[in-house]
C-alpha cells in the first residue's frame, strides 16, 4: 500500500521537477556546508593533536611566578631547589623525575653565529626525552647534542665544533630526531648539554624545570595532588601541567571551533528546510482538489500525511546523498587549501562529519515536511473537492 | 415499485429529522431542514432541485463526507454521528463508490492505477479482495487495453467517466453516489453513461444521483425533489 503512496509522492516531485530540484539543491548546499566544514574542523584538530601528542604523557613542573615575585614578595621563588627535586622523586616514584636547566646562549659554528635555546640535562635522563638520529646521546661530562632544526640552521654534523658565548667549545656528538612541538621541552630548536658541564660553568641557584614522565596515565592526577599537598598548601610554590590536560583543553577549543563552523553550516540547512516547507506548502495548495478526491474515495488522514512525508523524505534523501558525495570533493579541496594535506579526509571522524551532515539533511527535510503533511491531512474533503 | 420488493433487509440509508446548518458570520445557513428519507437496497434515486436547494449537502451526508448538525443518519445500520473520521473513511472506501461531474481522476496515476487505487487502500495484498481492475474497466465499457497505461487527461470525457465508474465499482460497494455524472458530457456520451449506470442498478447496486436534468432523472426509478432544504416531492 505504501508503495502506491510512494509512487504518488515520486510522481508529484517529477511533475514539478524544477521546483523539486531547487529544493534538493538547498539540501545539497546545507549538507555540503555542514560536512565540509566538519571535515575541515576535524582535519585541523587531528593535524594539531598529531603534532602535539608524540611526547607521551608527562608532567611539567615549573616554579610558580605569581605577581608577588615581581614586587619581592614573600616565599615566591623562581627556581626549583635540589630538596624540592628530592621531594618530587618521592612523590612520583617509581616514575623518573628529570630536573633541567633551560637557558639560551650565543653560538658560533664556522662562520655562522646565532642565539639558540640550551637545555642542560643529566645524560642518564636523555633516553626519556629524545632519540638520536645520528651519532650518540651524551655520555659523561662533555659533548653537545643538536636538535634537528638547529642542526639544519647551522649545518651541524656529528663532530662539528660549536663555540659558546664565553669562548668555550664543544663537539657535536649526536643529532636528534625531530620530535615536534611538545609541552615539556622543545629539543628540535635547541642544543642539549650535560648537566654537570653547565653547573660547573654557571653555578645556578636551582633548576628551571622538572619533567616527570608518568608511565601510567591514571597516576597523573595522584602525582599532581601529591605535589599540591607537599608544596602548595599555604601558597602556590610549584605549578604542574600534564600534557593530557593541555591536550584536552586544546582539543576542547578545536571542538568548539568545529561546532561553530558546523553551526554555520546548519544555518544554510535551515534555509533549505524553509525552501522545502515552501515547496510543500505550494504543493498542498495546488493539490487541494486532488487531496479532496483521495479523501473522498477512502484515503485516511494518516495515509495523506504519509504521502507528503514521503515527498519530503525523498527531497531530503536525494539532497543528502548528493551533498554527502560532493562533500568528499569539497572536503578534499578545503583541506588542500587550508592544511596543504588531505591525509585526514578518510579518517573516521571526517567520515562521521559527512554522516552527520547527511543525517541533518534528512531530518531537516522531514521536519519541514511535517507541517505541510499535517495541513494536507486536515483539509476538509468537501471544501477540498470544491477547490478549483 | 419493483425495487422495493427486492429489499427485505435493513434500509441502506435512513435520515431521521436530519438538519445541516452552516454557521456563517452573516447568520446561520440551514442547508437541510429536518429531512426524513429512507433508501432501500437496490433503489435508483434521482435527487433534483434548484442550485442551493441542499441536494449536494444531502449527497455529502450520504457520502460520509459530512455529519448532520442534528437528527440521526443511519448508513448500513450505523449511526454516522458515532463514527470517527477513520471509520467514516473506511465506510466510504468499502461501501460507497463516488462518481463526480468533473470525473476527478488522479492525474498522477495511469488509468489502470486509478482503478486499482481504492482496491489497494482496502487490501494490502491486491489479490485478496475486490474485483479485477481490468475486468471492471471492461464492464464499464472501456475495452481498449492500450488505454490502460495512459494518463487520464489523454482520454476523452466519456472515457474518463467510464474510468471513474470503474474506480467506483472496484471495491464492490453497495452504493454508488453520482453528482451530475453527465454534466460534463455531450448528450450521446451522457446517454451511454446512464445506460451503464442503469445496468449496474439492475445488477444490484443502489444508486443515488444528483441532477437537474429531467431527461437524466428519468433513468431513475424514484425521484426526490428538494427545495430550500426540505423534500418537496418524493415519487417513492
């Protein structure tokens, strides 16, 4: 039985082909907007989190530098003492705790001169943070490691000689693998020197930063609580940031951007919905007499409703399928233009954007068809029959 | 009065003091004023009267398209005032065939599909009930099967009315309601349609027909004349 109503709905759409096509185009544009903006948002999120998440999970502990410090106020400190590091080791055990100095210096390599970041680290801790691409990681109390971008910039190779600002010199023993942006340190953009070499020269008051590599993700919070309990009970002395925390807040921001762009796409779908509503209302008015005939020869109200809902569904379905197919193309183009890569196009979350767009397209069409269907089914058959 | 003798069963239609009032801003319009009328199985009735006399209102009430304002209207032993919209629809679908002046075929459906449509409404499985659309079309005088796949607007007026009659007959209803069935046809074609309706009546269908054409009314066995919402003359 519903096949007959389906046929009537289909033929009515064909009878007003141009009008139906315009309604379909509206849905196509709406679905396209939602899907391709969703794909863009997703690709953006994916590309950023991929760059950020290579580090694994780490807690970064740095001295709290509140406004009090600038006015010489109270206990606020700017370094982390050896005693505090020992406390951190107790809190974090058995996870490794890595204290480090972070500074910058002028260097000369051959005829090139520049300023680079320098990290001073215990050679035993290096394994937790970096990998050597060429040469070896530091051993003992001499030598220097070059981050991948520094190596490129100064044309460094294993064995190259680096002159520091104070006139001392060291040889490059290893070039590091590129690691990408991190929350703890940025080795790509730095030189790494042995911690004792640095302490012998500078005699620093305390460490600039401590990194705790947390083996078990579930312990991150417990360690942070332990740090707060030990150091920050009366006032904040040490700040700790977990990479998952930062990552999730970045993801939240991107998800919001994604939602926002999807909402913009949604507006175009609302417009499409209104155009379907308009088309269907015209159809109800034009077919008033036909509806009267159908009612008089025994068609139920619910069956008239069904007929009109089929029409709306068909517009929505055709529009959504076309829109979904086209969003691959649009997503491809947008990704290529904005991100210069299309590697995230077939990622499940991008595909789910297309599904979402198509789902919204169908639902919008259906909702737009409800009122006309209700209107058509409630026509008085006598008045409808008299309608010219 | 030969038709009366064939009907020993219950009356098909019984109006008891039925009034129909249309409320309008300028005052209520009384379309039917305490009409009592009984239609027995197998009758062929012509309802006549000037325009605005209430004959179309009478037909709409019999056709379950409308319900009385007051009084009681029984169709096939059921009080229409007690029926829901769906039940009225089922009554129309299963026991009444409509034949209109304007033919009122569905332009989106082919000739055969138009005839099949009420059958499909009634029986989800087409083979289970009703008559065969092809045979009904032939019985209605549309022999040329090549026309069956055409759309209604590709047929002549007389052919369209025959399709409409086939559609009215396909669910094998007890009652045919005809509103000026020849009003849009030339005289010769009209006569053909009337002969078809007479034959349907002889085969057992009760027919109620609204017309203002005296010549057409003569095909009926009983003439009812309505003026100002009241029955003025009833040959039955």
